[in-house]
C-alpha cells in the first residue's frame, strides 16, 4: 500500500531514478528516504487484534512467533 500511495501522490518522479553503469535502475538517495518514511508510517499504523489496538510492526512480530511455533 505504501508504494501505491507514493505513486498515486506522485511523491517520486521519473527524475528520482538513475541507471547504474551495469544497467540497473535505482532510486536516488532522497527518493529512498521518501519510500522508507512512507513504509515506516504504514507499519506504525494500528489494527484491532484480539480486542487490543496493536501496531502493524508488533503484529508482524506476534505472527512470526506463532509461525515459528508450528515447526
């Protein structure tokens, strides 16, 4: 969702990309910060889980621990 929001709001433009000598396409440093900031905002959002408001980053940790217990 974060990437879609960035594209929809045109926070990153074509000029924010560069092509390396090897032909790879990369984001310029300032554009990387825009993307990471938006992703961080999304992970700090809250959802209701088992009657408690939790941040997405906490939910990832909880669900990862539950997954590990399956093995």
